[in-house]
C-alpha cells in the first residue's frame, strides 16, 4: 500500500518540513534561537512577525539545560528576501543570543500531536493498526474514544492526520516544531558572565 510505504519512509527524514523545497518563490524555514530566559521574550518575537506582516507557521519556546537561556524555534514561510529579513530582524532582538537555520540534511526536527477519535467496535482495530504503523502511542482508551500521541517530523504528522481524516476526529492538539542541529560543529557554550566560551568538545 502506498500510504504504508510513505509512513515507513518518514523514519529517515530530518526536519521533514513540508514545502521545504522551492514552490514558486515560497519556502518554509526553521529558525532555532537561543534567547534570554526572561519574561516577555515570546511576545517580542511574535510581535516582530505581527508588525511586519511575516508569515509564521509555528513558534515554540522552552528552557534549556542552562536556566539562563531558552530555546525558541520558529517556522516561517516566505521568499528568499523575506526569509533573510526575518533572520536579520530576529537577530536584532535584544533577547536573542544566537540564531541559526535548521537545514533538513543537518538537523533533526520533531513535533508532538495528540488526537482524540470517536471509535466503535467496527473501526477501533483499524485505527489501532494505523497507529501501530506510525509507531504512535495510545495514551487513553474509553468505550467511545481513543487518545493517540505521535511524535515525528512534520511530514509524518501530516500523513498520519491525513489517514485519520476518514474517521471522526473529536479533538486535536499540536505542539509546533522544535529541533536541534546534528553533531557539535555549531554548538556554543557561555560562561557565568554570558560570554562565549572556547569550548573543546574532543
């Protein structure tokens, strides 16, 4: 089955961002930012997009291993000029310590989705079979519903939703994309004073 082959292929993808390749002049890019862990950071990032009319697909923020900093991940859409402007404007924000693009071939991106479906005796097993193919977790079961959790790149998430559209979806929640680059070539470490360290990873 074609959908089964697609599902298995998603396991080897990196960021797997839909529209990542040029379609006309528009494409999607994932920006990963190290920012100060202070109040108002999220609103300032979102405000920049709102003021300038940039397209934003998702925005996630979470604290890092160093509690002084948070990792913000933005998925934005635009042509080359717009994306360069977005990167430049984000780097100018006072809270932003570092910014980089997460390219599909050199990074890993993931998103979590929770989806609640109405089930009965006739379709319960077929839904479970689809979940198993995608290696999703069934986290809650009742007579009338199944709650399924799936983590993967955006392509895998969209394919999973597409297959479940034939069933009755009661509720759906998505976290948005987050990710990190592969290896240590672009890792930056900061000392107690917030200064960039000359860190030896060997």
